[in-house]
């Protein structure tokens, strides 16, 4: 069982400061990486207004080359107070993963990947769908709260529990996006 840092998983009510915290951190990362950061997106539940979440700001950073990013980005992101977590490559292939703050809950996660990597599109279409469909966001909130209560401090059980909803909703989101012409 993978423990969740220093305690139980907590899903907090939406905080209107989360977008501000994203913007502040996005500016810092853009400054550290310069033009190598092609895009920085706010993703995850803190990016969906009104959605309860673990209070961790997730930043999705697009780079032209993951191999080059291994050489160019790890130290600059570490200099911002992040820890690089290379052992997560088995869970998050195709990306470099960093976290900042005290264990459980950390304050920020950085997911660094090529924008052409399929997970880039999946993360953003899922976010955009939840932003546009309050009933789906509410269903996700209910699942997250129930999983936080039942998983206690087992973050793997929490992630696995959300997986089916995320996958099914991502399929709906892709169809929604295609129908909307986006």
C-alpha cells in the first residue's frame, strides 16, 4: 500500500484562491524554464471551479522533448522547492513528476510532458468537460469524498477508485469536444 504522506487523504471544499496560486506558480516555472516551457496549464480538480479537491495545485507543463527535459528541467524546477519523484515513472510513464510542500498534502504537483503525449489531451479534455458539465463535476466530487473516507491514507486505492469514472468521463469529453468542433 502506498501511504499518503503524513496522514489521511482530505478532500477540501473548493477554494477560489486555487486559480491565483496556479498563476503565481505558473509564472515562477515559466521564468525558471524560459521558452522550453511551451505551455503551462492548470489541471486536476483545483482547476474546476466549485469542485472539491485535495488542496494540491496541479500544473501541466508542456515541453518539446521529454529526453531533453530530463537534462534541462529537473534542476531549475528543484530550485523552486520541488522534489523530483523519478520512481513515479512506472505510474506516470511519459512524464516527469515533481511535488512541493510538506508530505500529505503537498501544495503543488508539476507534471512535465510533451504536448503530443496522449495524456496531455486527456487531462485537459477531462478538465474542460467538468468545467462545462456541473452534473459530472458533482458526481466526481461525490466519488472523491467517498474514496477519501474509505481509502484513509492509501493513495493508490484512492487513484484506482477514481479510474473508471475518469476513463468513462474522458470518453464522453472527447465526444463532446468533437461535437463542439474543438
